[in-house]
């Protein structure tokens, strides 16, 4: 069976470890995940099985929501508390709640950040973290990301900690965000805990533990179309369904979508992902998932 799984990744397991566990439970080789979570982090890990693995790249376009714990007073080479301490201050005044909230405003909207070198970002085809293990120097360019919302949800001055809720675009590194917030307040800072509570339509409240997946088996696999609502919907004329499923353009010029990547339907049936070609003014198939032969017209 093809589809998606909403898995709750526990701390201590890598995203790859979770993939291995899912393969064993479902006895399927074609399994992939969207949006890597660090081993120390927990939370929502969308997983695709079977032919739905072809749609993973579109899941990664979805916005994400996190709850992060930030600790002031030290910084590490990895950006979280699993790394080696690179800077530390023993005696300092905790920033006031008002000062923190003021700084958070500067990190809302489009910002630039430099991802941590201890990450899965690929440089020359190799992951940055693997290059570091080989003793090589790694330089990662900054990138633009969007922070849709950044809220202070708890303030613990005695422990030098705060809790943040972050809603952000793909490509955002919460470790880097914590480091930059600390720098803006004049203090080293580290992400000391992270839970991902949402990836697009995948919510933490609905996520299954690996134990629950073992009990449910294939019954836990969900229809892919329900988790692609972050993509604009395009309803195809049923007369063009068969050509689209056979890899041909829609030939329709009746509607100009706002986005270029679309989820395509015909008569309520999900056909796959289309790409709007603005030059030819038609939708071109990108990933077709039609299983049954289209009806003859």
C-alpha cells in the first residue's frame, strides 16, 4: 500500500533509524521521510511508503512549527547542548522578558541565517557533518528563511531558560535561530531541547509512536492527497484526465494558478503533482500517481 505515515520520532533516534524501524514493521523497502530531525530532537516526522515516496519533495515545501528551549550562558559548535562548548559566561544578568520579546520581533518575517556546520546540508555531494568528522573545514553560506510567528511561551530566569514557539518556512534551523537570538541580546545561547509539533498537515496530536505503528501496521498508512493542502489545488477537466495520467500537458488555458507547483484533481480524484508552465500556459505532469486506468472519453 502507498501513502503517508505520521510518526512521532523519539529523542535518541536519528531520522534514518526511524526509517529502518518502519521498514521492519511494514516489510517495505521503499520508505522515505521529509524534514530531517536531529537525533536529540523529537516530534512529527512525515514518512512516505511505496509510490508515495515520490511525493516527499513536496512535503518538504510545507511550513513547520516547533517548540524550542533556549538556554543562555553558553554556545556550542553544533548549536545544541550535544556539542562542544565554544563560549561560556559564568556570571551574567538574565535578559528581561520585555527585552527578549522586543528582540523576537526582529526575527519575525524574512531573515537571513547561517545553518550550523553540524547539519545534513550537502556540500559537494557530502553532508556537512560528515565532512567535519573527516577533519575538513566547512563553510555554509547564509540563506533567507521566513519566520511566520515567534512567541515567548515561558520565561525561567533562575534557570537562564526560555521556551519559544516557532512557525517557519522550510530550510529554517532552530539551532541557528537560538544562537542568533542570544547574540542579539549580547549572550551566548544554545538550543537545549526541540519538539516539532507540525509539518504542514501532519500534527503532533495525530502522530503515532513506533509501538503504535507496530500494532496498527498498514492501517496506519494515510492517503497522500490529504497532506498536500499547502499546495494550490488545480481541478482538471475530466476529458484531459487520461492524457495527464499518460504524462501529457493539460492543454487547458482557462485558468492561471498563483503557484507553479499544484496538486491536480479530476472529478474529485487526486491524480498527482503538476507544474504550471507559464510559457505554454498549461499544467505539465511532474509526479503522476494515477493507479487505475482513466475512463475513456
